[in-house]
C-alpha cells in the first residue's frame, strides 16, 4: 500500500503551551481518523493533541484575510 499524501507535514519537536478546548463529537471523530491517516503516511503514531497545533498553524498561514489584517494592525502600532 502506498503512503497517503496529506497536507499536514511531519511534526516538529516543540515545547507546547497547554490549552484546553471542548469540541463536538463529529469533529473528534474526524480528528481521530486524521491521526490514523497521519500514522499511515509517516509510519509513526501521533495523538490528536499533537496534530492540532500544526493544523491550526497551517490554517492561519493559508488565511489571506488574516495576513492582510495582521499587516494593517502591525503598521498602525
């Protein structure tokens, strides 16, 4: 079986800041499935909690409206 190609890159080794959130069951199911696919792609298991920061980083990095607003905010300070 070939390795799946997924958008999330292999995780870096970082010291995290703890953050607690509550999510809906269907999202948790999707995240569990993503973790299984990540393991198939890279041959190593990762917890959902370990994957979420990279997912959020990728989401923010791809948000053009956020980038523009951030630039504007930085220019006005």
